[in-house]
């Protein structure tokens, strides 16, 4: 999710500042099985043994996750811009 904040002087309608911002939502799920000598497995792989595959999240859930990541970025940029004025 990407966009930009545009800051305008509300009295004159003049564009004061433009700041780009973006956030991404990722889905990761690891599930593994094995045959053979368990000693050959890495520690990370051992942790995944027996995990069950999870369904891929909906677009809505991924958008909400990205939106949650955007909120603090927007707040930070608003605070920083407020200090410039």
C-alpha cells in the first residue's frame, strides 16, 4: 500500500509539502514433513515439522494489516510537518 501526504495551507490553498509513504503486509506460513535422519535437519526446519498449512488471508485482512502499519507513519509525518510550520 503506498500513497503520499499532501499538506495545504487551508487559508490560501497553497501546497506546502508532499511526503511519500508506504507499507506492506506479508503472509508467511511454513509447514514441513520429513523422511530420514532427523539429525540432518536444521534447527529452523525442526521447528516447522508438524506445523499445519494455514489458509492464505483475504485481501481485506492484508489491507487492514498494511493500514495498521501506515497509521504510525502518518502520525510521525504529521508531527514532523507540524514542527516545520
